[in-house]
């Protein structure tokens, strides 16, 4: 796993705002940059794309986004030319997501839609309710609040009972809970 300096969420948000400025008039390139960021696709210093140690072609990314591969190449070049974005994108790493396989493993999985993803205490409130019920959390994945439709996925050792879902819905900042299994 690559070394990653601990950076506060404020600094990361400022970096993302810089990304917005860099791709202000290039919406397709911004789409590519956000795709790479959300999926943890790392850019090497040579401009190659990787998921873990597996190289991904620019054409494959372009097909996934229904864009020309030259847009992907131009996006990678723009990211590598901007020192702050370069430091972020050359250190990304992908991770295992248990969300879609939770039912096969007899785990529970819920998706939480916040009213405001930057609200404080959402994770703490949700995990407190789950832990107080004696259920272990296997994985929590949250989107950075800078993304539209940011959400949180919680995978638990067993399905979460309806009464706990109701208690989670009562927490401040929770708009919706979707049971995924």
C-alpha cells in the first residue's frame, strides 16, 4: 500500500476545489477525474492508470464513461501537471467493497443517505446504535462530502433489525436508510 501523508479533510476539500478550478471548462475531464478518484484509480508518474497493481488502459476508462480515450489522456496529463492533484492521484489505492456480496456472506448492509454529508456525528450515531445492539460492523465506506449524492454504506456481521433502522432514521442528519440485502 502506498504511503499517504495524513491530510485533514479541510485540506482535501481545498484540493478538490482546485480540481474544480482546473477542469472548470472541461466537464468531460472533470468527469474522468472524479471517476478515477471515486474508484481509487492511481495514476503513475508515467501517466499510466492502476487499480492496485493492475494496469487499466485509458480506452477502458473511456468506454466506461462513454468518452473518447483522448479525453482520459488529457485528464491524466492535466492532473500530473498540477502538483497538488498529482500528490493525491499518484497515491490513491482501491479497496475491497463488501456491499454487494454482503448477502452471500450472511452479512447485513445498509446505505445511508444524509441530509448534508458534511454534518458531524453521522458515523458515530449510526455505529453507536449498531454496537449497542451487540452487532459488529464489518465495514463502513463513506463518500467525501464534495461529491454530489454522497452516501455511507455500513456492512454488519448480520442483517440489521427493523427497529434499529427506525432508530437510525431518527438521528439528526439522516434523510434515508436503504436496506441492501
